[in-house]
C-alpha cells in the first residue's frame, strides 16, 4: 500500500493535479477497507452512497486542509440518450443533477459528528507517529479538532469517551495494550 500511495503522489506532483482513489467500504459499510496508510495519506475522504430514494449522497467525512467536513451533497442521476451505435442500438448515459431533497437516512447528530472527529484525530495521530498511539495523544488531537462544541474540559472528555466507545463497538478502532489504532 505504501508503494501505491507513493505512486499516487508521484502522479499528483508530476501533473499538478488531484488524484482521486475510489475505495470500497468494509463489510460494516462505515469505513474503507484495507490498510490505514491509505486513509492516513488522504487529504480528504468522501463517502458516496445511495439513499432510500435512490439519490446519490456524498458526505465529506474528513478534510485535512479545508472547510466543509460533514457537509452533505445530494444529487440524482438522470438517464439521457446519446444516439444509436452502428447496429442501431441506443447508447445511453447519465447526467448528474443536484437535488434539494434531504436524504432519508442522513441525520445530523452531534454524537456522529464527535465520532467522525475522533476517528479523524486517531487516523492523523497514527499516521503522524507511524504507530498506534496512547489515549492521551488521541484525546488531545480530538480536543484540538473539536470533538465537543463545549470548551468545558469535562464536556470534552465526555464527548471523547462516548466517541471512543462507539468507534470500538463499531470495530473501526482497536485497543492494543495501552494504545489505539484504526482497524485495518
């Protein structure tokens, strides 16, 4: 995976462009599959799913250098005819059209925001240290990223603890002795 990330970086540097890597979710569907070095190297991660109305929902899960984390964009795919091929068969494609519909399954919850922030904090900390990190290192990073809207230290600790438990329960984070790592 490290060689893959280096190759993507080489393309980005050579052509001064964004490199978009399409990656599948794990069995749980809440996180990417595979090695954490891919997530650690990403500048942004966008989850794209279909809602109950078959709309395409894109959610910015994390973004290292920018605003918009947690934003949700909803669109639909409209089929169009492009004409006939040499056999007379119709060639079709789709056009992406923005919609104002609210996705049926997306809910704005502070708990889910805290979980997203805590997961991003752990990914960043593990990537920076190239190893699992202590709860203290993870928590400090989560506090700095805004795991709680409150500045009250006890509220921040409580938000972090709830997020940590949710991430472990959903198998997105594992505890290894006294350290924590993103589940690979």
